[in-house]
């Protein structure tokens, strides 16, 4: 069969890498991809949000299955358009994607269905927002309503910082996305990502994982799209997983059906696990980036077969097989990221790093210029390693990174440490 993957990032490279291994797949396309994905899939020169052109391409090439990586095309209706054209696609409809596309919607939804989340209020007026901050005190979390590539969330530690953020947001710092904002209670604890493949009221869990949102070690500095992840996440014990399913995942599926917005695709709950229990920080209607990279390294069964079974109404049959090894993915970012960053730097050393069979390097923002591999985004590569223990995976991944170079490259040195601490020191 012919498969099309939509998206340009590290998540899509990891999905393409996995899809390519399926014996069902004869031909793999990517729209638009990056230099890493183009090594294993045919490049389709159409932007992930140019939905009419993607439909036309899929019809012409008789694509049997399309898998959507990022949120933007989902929230712009790619699934609705493909289904109207009788094309098979895995992802949520536009109406359901609002669970990620609007934080105001997601928070109100959680409140309505009793899904645990931080105490909050929503605002469209600066003065009221400032009054709320004064009443609540700091630290406090301020979120732009709309999609902002993981960067529309500010944790303010002082009242001045909070007021400045509110003013910036209403002045249009994130464009339309910050015309409305959510202000919520700051929650202590350890974050984890819980991702499942879902259809209506049923789900199949993916392996657990933990992302690292802040740019610097020890969770310092501004939020990013994610700087590294590992799987499984020891913070999600079997008991905690049971609670996540009972109190969060199933109520979300049922609630969305009641709202007339049934889910079908990947569902990602970003969680904070701490003194106030398990709370949802956000929902995403897609897989995480970089979580997908270590998760795909551990999936031993056929992702394509699983997706086909789900789309054909046989989700009960889907039983993914996970390696009992640990995997880690560390993001190598451009100088300046998550702020304004440099591009066009030559990347070297990937082949050298991949000489170790336990290492796979996934590309995010990369391109080819004059036959050379160059940086083309804020997050450039995710280096992944697999090991018998989390400690071994960590050692391997950082040894591999030493071989890779581009000017201004920066990355976190502590990916895996929270899990290691939990496994060995508690
Ligand atoms: P979100 O996009 O809503 O997941 O927020 C991005 C990141 O901001 C999260 O991954 C957390 O690291 C942090 N964050 C969001 N909400 C809160 C909160 N209520 N308390 C503490 N940290 C938060
Ligand atoms: N890694 C966080 C996200 O994909 O939203």
C-alpha cells in the first residue's frame, strides 16, 4: 500500500521510520518532510496546511492511508477534507481538534466533565486579568488561548512579570492566539506525557514518556516545544496509569462524544503528577514531539496494521508490543531557540553517531543546500538511544551527541535524570 505522512518535524521522521518498516507499505510519501525523512520517503512539495492540494495529490497517487503529525492541519480540517474525498486518514476532525486548538475550550471542557486540572479563569480583558493575578499571587501560569507551538505558556514568578505578560499577550504577542487567555494556578510536581490511539469511546495506550519543556538543565529558562524525552516514564506507575485511564482518558473520550465531537486519532494528555494529584496541563490531538521519537524506538509491532485496524472499527484487536528496553531522545537546538534562532549551519557527524546500532538520529529542522546538510529550524535533530537500563540509554545518547556538530548547537545534559533518580535513588 501507499502511505502519506503529513508534517515536517522529528515526530514525523520517527513515524516515517516506523511506517517504513511495515511489510504492508510499498511506497512512502511525506509532505513536506525534512532532509532526514527524504532519505526514506518520497518528498511531496506541498505544505502540511495546503489541504486542497494534499487531497488532490492523495487522489491522483491513490494513497491508501494518510497519517497526520502536527496539530495545525488537523485543526484546519484535513481529516474532514480527506474523508469527504473518500480517502483513508488517521487523525481527528476539525471540530474535535479544538481540544488542543483552544485552551479556553479545553479548560471549560475539563471543568464540565470533572477531569482534574489546575484552578483557572479565562479572560479577554486586560484589567480583569490583572486583578485576578493580584488576588491569586505568584507563581502563576498565563496561557494564550490558541496554538503557539508550545511557546504560548508563561510561568510568572513575580506580579510584575505576570502583568507584563498579560499586557504583551493582549497587545498581540502571539497574534490571534492571545486575544483570549487562561490564567491558572501553578502546580508543583513532575510532568509526564500519556498518549493513546483512540476511537470514539475506546483507546489503546502507547508507551509512557516524559518530555522536558524548559530550554535549560534542571527545568530552567523559557518553555520550548520540548527538549528531550524518554520512555517509559517511571513516574507513571501501574497504579497511576490506572487512575489516568479512569479519571482522565475515558472521561475525555466520553465527554467529547457528548459534545458531538468524537475523537479519532492520537490523544495526548500532558500531566502534572504531584501533591495535588494527577492534573491535566493540556491536551494535544496528536503525538508529542519529541516523545514520539523514543516511543517509536520501543514499538515492536506494526504501527500501520494498528492504525488500519482502528480505522476499520477493530480497535479491540490492537495490542501493541513494546520493547522492555529504555529509550531516550535528546533534542539538539539552534543557537537562540526558543527565541529567534540561526539557520543554514552545516551539520556533521550523524553517520559517525549512527555507527552504534542502538543510535538513531531523527531530523526536525534540516534541509539540503549545495549537497550539504544544514540547519533549518529551532529544533534541529533528536538523537535517540536504546539501552537495557535508563542509565545505559543516557550514556549512549550523550556519547553519540559528542560526535555531532553544528555551529551554535545547544542541548540539555540532564534528559533521563528524573527517571534515573526515581529508579535508583528512591
Ligand atoms: P501547556 O502547553 O499547557 O502544556 O504548558 C506548557 C508547559 O508549561 C507545561 O508542559 C508545563 O511545563 C508548564 N505548565 C503549564 N501549566 C502549568 C501549571 N498549571 N503549573 C505548572 N506548570 C505548568
Ligand atoms: N512535547 C510536547 C508536545 O508535543 O506538545
